[in-house]
């Protein structure tokens, strides 16, 4: 009797055991909860790039002679911690303090209800290729926010916001404008997809764009909205797309 009841439950969950093929029900994942949890909880991880060949015609001095450098692996570190309540552009916000790859620091400004990115301030280290160059800053203001859905299925996507990067909070000098979108893509297994936010630079005003190439930051999530891993892709670099994974 127990086996019959279990069999009935399994058949019901699969759409019945009668004629015809059952209609698959797409998995839904709590993307908003995952994004909020990542932003409001302390994070610390290192992402690693694939093994990369040396650039064409690259040479290094080794053992008194010039040789081709060996393949290399790059790393990218991310550390964040909640920063408490603050204000940004006259709006009450929550904050998260972020350190990227050591010397780059950021403060992310967002609201909880509705959950939206509002702005960001960044401080970049001096250019290592320019002697005595100063640190540079960036003041980012987000607009046209579209709230994330509570749940999403694999293949879903939509706009997040647009924004403008300035050199500082006076907003006298525009660096660039950008647009951000989100998507939920299939992972290595159907139950662990990647929730990705992609940033595309729309216009770049200053000769040196501090935001860099277009980027896609992904969180590997589960049915509970827990974040199990991360990846960061730089899109459109001279080497193509460079992806760091954790």
C-alpha cells in the first residue's frame, strides 16, 4: 500500500502516468533574494582565470637570454562588508563597502524596498605605467531602475537600470554612460543556474574609460537563493572575453 501511494505521488508530480508525454515544469529560482543576500552579507573570495598563453612576440629575460614567457594564470579578489545606512543624491540608502583586487575600493548604494541599485563611488589606484600618477575617483549615478522579479526561470532576462559615471560628486565631468541588464542562464546542472548582471558602456566621453570593457558578473545560485560561486567576465578585451571563476 505504501508503495502504491508513493507511486501515485510520483506520477502526479510528473504530470500523470496516462497517455501522452508530461509537460515539463520549468524550475524557478529566487533571483531577487540571491542578489539581496549577496549584497547585504559579508563576502570574500578569489576568482581565477583559465591558463592564458603569453602575448604574441612576448619575451622575458631568463638565465641571461630572452625566452618566451610561460602560460600564466591571473586572479581577481573580491571582499565586501555591509556599511550601514547612509544617503545618496538625497535618498536614504543602505551601503556595502567593496575592495576589488587589493587597491580598488568602492561603496555601493542601494535600497531594500524596493530593491534597487542607486549609485556607487569608486577609488582607483595610480596607473602603474605612469610615474607619480595620482589615484582617480568615479561617482556613478543609476537611473531608470526596473525591480528584479522575485522568481525567474532559466532563460529569463530583463533590464536593470542605466547610469552615468562622473569624475566626482560635483557631476561636472562625465566619464561615460552605461546600461545594465540581468539574465538567468543554465549552469553545469539545471538546479544550479547563473544569475548574471551585464554592464555595457553606451558612450565613453573621456579618453580613458575607468569602467573598462563591458563586464558580466554572475552568481551561481540554488533553489533557496544561496550563492554557491561567482564568475566575472571582461567582454571585448584585446584577448576576447576573459572570465574569472570561483
